[in-house]
């Protein structure tokens, strides 16, 4: 597994593997996985050389973090990079009030409490350290400071203001005292990423989608700003929640919903050019974001151990330069998008 050394604007070095592991499925996203299944997937990632693991309290309402505790036990702390997120605390509730019903299955009965205040972030970090069973976290991301999560631009603006007035100061303190190496945000929209970068002293963002083979609008202003500031990006959702892995088949998902006709049509055109060059759509989709200079790592989803091996094979594929040229010539990729040599 190739690695990339990222030096944060604050001067800390983080060694990323090109592929990371996102633990949403470890928290029983979309279906329940047994403990044995979850540990087998995590161990398959380790055996494949993956050393960056991302999690969050919201993933399985604490379940993902506690399963990672089991997995990491006995491993040297400096042998891996671990990130988690802040902004949601978990509270006891009645079963019918549990968060994530229909999204997460067989989880603890907890409700989510959005809290981006200084005290809320400090409490969230303490709770995560307990669930994870470790002494320090490498990267802390403010979680879901975006319209996608909070429902409107007004609500997102309010949460961002709360975060910058309180939680951001907590992250600065934790980084300043050496408790974490890097701070940032894990968000679903490049606009929110850019706004936060303009307002604060951040090291790295986890951007779900928004810079993929299908979407490159973030090249206009966001990614150039991050590059100028030396801020890194971890790309989640490189498959746009499914369609760049499955292709434009009926029922394919785009951004967590069934893909609309115009997206199905665009992906079909991209896939046709990939096939012309003997490349699978998923192979081009996984390789593409890794070429941009601000991208430190990509974390494709993996719910089962076999999917880890599939991701490794996908990344190893050889992609001819002519494929990227043809996509640009067809207007299916921005002309200024960096591509492999």
C-alpha cells in the first residue's frame, strides 16, 4: 500500500495510506453485521496495508467506535492514523426515539444531540476516547456542518456560527497542547468546506463526494483555496454513494437517493468511454481524486472483508492517459481537472 506524508499547516506530519477505511458500515449502516463480520472486515483492511481509519460517534450510535476499540487492541498506537468526529453527542432515550431508525440497525438506543459548543466538543472527545479505548486521536473533524444535514442554508449557517464561536476554539486548544495532530471538518458540501477554510485555521477536511469523476465543481474556488493554504483533503464517497461503482443501472444511488435521469445518462457516457479503453468505471472513479495535490487519501466504503480486496484490485488497475483525454474532449470532465500522467 502506497503512503503519502501530509504535513499540516500547523507543522505536524501524518502518514496516510492511499486508501483509508471508513467505518460507517462497521456501525451497521443499512443492515446489521455481526461482531465477527465487522472484525473480519477491519482485519482484512489491516492485512491489506490500510493504516488510516475514520469513524464517528454517529456511526451506529457508538457501535463503530466500540468495534474499532476491539480491533485496535494490542496494536502499537503509532502504527495507524485514527480520526473521529465531534458535534454530535449521544444521549439515552426510549427505543422509538432512537436516532438513525431505518439507516442504522441493531445499535444502542441513543438519540443524537447536536452540540458544536466548546463544552460539547470537549465532552464528545472524552466520550470517543472512552469508546475507542485509546489515549489520543490523530484527527478531529467537526461533523456535518452543512445544508445536507441541517436542512437549510439558514440552519447550516447557525450551526457553523455555533461551531466557530465555541467548538472551533476547543479544537484549537486540543491541537495546541498536542492532544491531536490535525483539526478540520467532515462535511458533505464543498461550499461549507470553503466557508470554514476562509474563517479558521484548519489542517484537513473530509469531503464526502463533491470531488469525483462525476463532480468537479469544487475545482473552481474551493480546492485552489485549500491548496494555497496547504490544507489537505480526505475524499469520502468517491463513488457518489454508489453509481460510480455500480454503473447507471436501474435503482443506482447518487447522493443517497435513486439517481435522476440526467445523472444516469452522464454516467452511462462516462462508462462507455471507460469501456472503450478496457477500464472499469469503478477503477477510473477510485483513481481520479487521488491525483489532485491536496488529496491525501480516499476512503471507499467496505462492509465485508471481500470488499477490501476488491478495493485494492480496483486501485491497482492501469488506466491509459487517453481515457482522461477522451473524457475531457467529450465534456464529461473539467478541462482543468488533474489526471494521472
